[in-house]
C-alpha cells in the first residue's frame, strides 16, 4: 500500500516537472516577442492619447463619417513581402519627422508630384485631425516597427509533441495504466517519427532560402527595368563576366538614367528622390543581398557568365517578370550538381576551352557531339569546396 502511494506521488512530481518545463520553454520563446511592446506615456514629445488618436485617423477609424480613403489603404503600417509602390507609414514618418506641421500639411493636401496629386485629389481631412496623424507618425519614428511575434501555434504543437513522447515513455516504464501496450507503442513511435521529420526538414533547409525576397531601401522593380525598359543585366551588374560577384550598381549608375527620369509611373517621386538624396549627400545605398551561399562554398559569376556563357535567367529565374526580386532556385548542392551533369559546355567560338584539345579532336572526328560540365571536372568536390 505504501509503495503504491509513493509511486503515485512520484508520478505526480514527474508530471509537474514536465508541465513546468513546457511552461518555461513557452515563456522563453515568447518573451523576446513581447518584452518591448509596452508604450511610454509620452512618445517623442506627444502624449499616448495623441498618438493613439492619430493612429485611428491614419487607419480610417476616425472620423466615423469620413468619405475619403484611409491613409492605411495606401501606406502600410507593418512590413509586407509584396511590392506596394506607395511609401510605408514608417518611410513617411522618417522623411517628414523633421518637418513642422505647416509644411507637412502642404505636402499632404497640396502635393507637387503628378502621381501624388492624382492619389490625393479627393483626400479630405481636417487640419486638427491631420495634426494627430503627424503626431502618430512622429511617435512611430520613436518606437519603430512592432516586434515580430513567434508563431505560437507551431510552438505549442512542438511542445505538445515532446510532452506526448515523455508521457508515452512514462506510461510504458512506470504507469502501465493502458492494458494494451501496443497502443502506447504506436503513439510513441508516431510522435517520435513526427519529431524526427520536423528536425530533418529544418536541418535539410538550414542555409537555404528559396523564395527569399527581402525588403530593399528603394523599391527597385526588375520588371520595370529589365522587363518593360529592356535594360541589359550587365549594364547594372557590370562585373558579372570577369568577377566572382555580379556586383551591385552604385547610385551613380542609377543616376545616369534618373537624372532625367525624376518621377516614376508607379512610385511617383518618393523612391527616385532616395537616389538623388544618396548621390547629393554621398551616402551609399544599403541594398540587401538576395542570393547567399554558405561560407564554405565557392561560386564565381565569371566562370558561369564569362566562360560558360550562361544566361542570367538559368540560375535567377524570370527576373524580368519580378517586381520584387526573389530567389528563384534553392541553390542547393544537389541543384548545382544536377545542372553540371547535364549542362553542355559551349566549346564553339569560346577561347576559354581551347586547352581541352582531346575533347576538340573527338568533336571534330564526330566521336562525341558535346561535352558536359561534369566531364571537365564540374562535379569534383575541390572545385567548389577548396
């Protein structure tokens, strides 16, 4: 009797410890997401009430009888992964935070740009209400974007899965309440297999970023430039033929065209003005690299574009159709090797491959009609991992 009682007490303690560990894990994962969300009573000189009221005007919640489009219908409050040609609320806040209200009101209600004049044509807002919006934008500069939250549902699912595994093990070893042991065994194996699948999936995709499309400091559209305007890739990425990197064009390259083109059809003056601001103030534009490889991988654009005569689309996909540049392929080792095993080398009229005399002789006699990258060492480990 005493042993049975002690056994029950032991299992209760074990259950409590498991629950406590799960609770602590959940709190640890979610703490960083919510730790900085509290707001001060005063935000950059404006009261919390003013900034909150300004946000409501910005979102179109006030005034109740307003017939105009809300600000948020054009200007995003939070970052998005799709192209919105209009500047975000944060971009507006940063640009006009130093302006006094009179000049801000002039810009909003009587804009000079063609695009903005069309969009704001029927926009109506009382002066005092617009002042609240300016207060809200000033506060946004002070507070920044809201912190991204953890996917709580995924986290709860993972913790629940671990708890199920622990419970199944305790049931098999200690409790033995379920008479048919195979039921517990199946639950344990199923949960364990699911956990292994999650771990494998995350490990296999470590370092890969297919479909990666980061926000850029300027809303540059490859669809407009490479597609509609037929700008050659090498005009901007001029080092691709002879350098390891394709290169990121400087603002001076952009200004070659935009010294004349001062207002975009879609973006108006706002985005193009960023280029002029960078050039006038000698400030480099901090573009975010889209295509990244691990540090232990060597890749040269010169080898592929210069020697291999590859078209950019073969690796980067239909860039001329992308408003937001996105990583088209996963750039995994398997993807590269599959290409090297089937890709035929352009031997004709290509001085880079003149030293491969044996292959040229075989091609001239008709013994072979082509040579793949693999045949000239394209699958050797040391070619990429030296």
